[in-house]
C-alpha cells in the first residue's frame, strides 16, 4: 500500500498566505506549478 501524506491545520488561524503549501513543496522537492491540494 502506498504511503499517504497529509497535514492538519487550524482553519481559524489561516490567513491565506499559503506558506504551508510552499513549505510542503520545498520539503518534498515538487516542481513549481504542481499543486496537490488546494488551500483556501
């Protein structure tokens, strides 16, 4: 079975800066433009 990644966050503290998406892409070496999950 393939490993599934995920994260928890408190939506009440979200300012919409998308730093969590940037950090995830940096950590996993994803190319620019690839978006696995939409964070609103």
